[in-house]
C-alpha cells in the first residue's frame, strides 16, 4: 500500500449497472503536508480486448455496435467500430477473450497472445484492460457471431483490409481507443506486412 495515501471513507453513489463510489482520502505531498480530497471512481470491472488478424490475406476482424455514451457525446448515430472486447466477470483474461471472440465474431481462436495491459481512463474508471492478438483463418469460423441475445448485443462483424482499417484512424472512422492501440501495435510490430 502507498504510505502517502489514507482512504478515509468510501460511499456508494450508484450500484445500478456498475458501481460508482465517492472516495474521501488524504494525500501526503512531496513536502510532507497532508491534504484531504474527494474523487468519484467508477468500477465496471476489468476487461480484455483482441485484434484478430490474418497475415496471408492482410485482413483484420473488427466489430460495429451502438454505444450510448458516444451518442450522447456527439457521435451522430452512436455506432462505433471496435476490436472485440468484454468484461472478465469471473474468468481470467485469456479465457474471457476466447469466449468473447467466439460470441462477438464467430471465430474460435485458441492461440492468443497477451501483448500488454492498460488503465483506459485512470482519472475516473478503475478498469484495467488486457490486450491480446491472435491470427485467424476461415476454418476457425464456427458461427456468424453478433453477440448474445440475452445481453441485448447487436454486433456487426467486419472483415477489413488491414491498411484500410489502419487508415480509418486518421479519417476519424475509428475513434475507439483500444482499437487504435491494437491497430498501431500491429503496424509497429509488423503483424501484417505490406
């Protein structure tokens, strides 16, 4: 534990979809002075995301779905192009991403590689996101994907040329942070050579 932080109180403000806590704490600065602060932290659990790529066809699998927070913040139709992702629930990150990949994209992948992990919005959200990549082939397709009906998921599966997807970052067609990070990782590490 950090000896410069003392948690004084945690108050649950909302426990509806996920949990929003109001945390009062003391922080000791570099001069040794203690100050009291209050912040809100949204706990939605941790997650995992994956970029499916095919090095021979030079394609990637992404998804498109409605995201309410983007819609209320200026995304005209609320649709977002993203890498497959999901919350861990009780699974470990690797098991989670295999399950989510099959549910969302219809591809059953076994050989996934963890590349890094990241806090995605550390000023307000507790989530750590685990990033994976996996090569896919047509014979790994076991269903149409699209998500689970009981989770009200309506996910469109997209197979795009890698360069087209990568250029969609600059054009603004891809604005999702995790997807941008995965596409840039693929470019920097030569997962799909030109």
